[in-house]
C-alpha cells in the first residue's frame, strides 16, 4: 500500500477493535517508530467502562515496537468538565499504560485556553509524556505556545477539503513537528500527494485514510503495509 512520505511521520487514529482487525494492529506495530510517531487508542470515545484485554495486548505490542500510544479523551469543545476528562486519561494510563493523551474536539477559541491549560497540566502530572490537542482546524495561535501541547491537529477532514486548505501565516513560526493533518476519504490515486501537501503546509505529522463515513479511521492508513497474520511469530 503506497502512502504519504515527504518526510512526514504518521500519527494514526486506529479506531478498529484489535480482536476484529488484528492484522491492522500488527501491521502498524511492524512499521516501527521511525515511520509511526504514535497511535491513538480509542475504545469507546474514550477508555470505555472497563479494561478491554484485547486493547491491552495491542498497546503492549505497540510498546514493544517502540511506538508511543495515546489515549483518546473527548473534550466536547470545552463542554465536558475537567474532572470527567481527567478521569478518562487516568483510566487510559491505568488500564492500557498509554504514553500520552489525545484530547479531541478541542476548542479553537482563545477564551477556552485556561480550561485546556488545566487539562494539559493534569495530563503531565499523570505522567503523559505526549499531549496532542485535536482541534481539527487552525486555532487561535496562543494554543501553539511552548509548554502547552506537543502537537496540534490543525486539520481533520476529507481529501476534497484538504486540497483547499490555506494555513495561516502564524504556523510558519513553529517547527513542522508541532502540527498534524488527518485526511480521510483519500482515493488511492491521491495517496502520494497527501504527504507532499502536508509538507508544503508545514505539517510534520499526518495520516491519510482511504475510508470515509461515520468512522473514517476504521481502515489501515496509506503508508502502512498490511502484514500477514503471524508475520511476527518467532520474534
């Protein structure tokens, strides 16, 4: 499977159950940390009500490969309370040993900054070495302040919209590794263009999915070769 290169690394939201698609998780683990900057673990729009041992095993395999695992926590654009979101990230840490957190549906409004500063402080205190803010669009530039998040997802949308993206000038003041673009509904004929366009837009991280619909992260992304089951046997 071809995919976006252009010197970008993959941040992969892999929203499929490892018991249903074990080969997808195996293929991502086999790609290694040079290719994969991190994988977002999302059991049920968060950690779920109780530990899921299939996800525990999948997270352990990624850890053995040296790939960071990020627990998904929905912030509902600031509507979810601080304690509720922090409970999600603490459960991710306890149940799956995640390395960091992916705060999703993050507000782009500067007025919400104090709320997100508190969340990031709580995540660091809980041992999260990596914090990603998933805005899905370019937020107020204050969100890119050093000391807040390690990475901002400043685009999440389909390939058609991605081709029209014009990043604001302020993004040029920051390293490419601070930005991630997540693109779905990408035709195979356009897969190689995603990485080139992300690099041109100043994003050092990205992911291109061929899927669309309600769960566009249900498919193995471009840039990851699907390994046959049992390919890691004997390691």
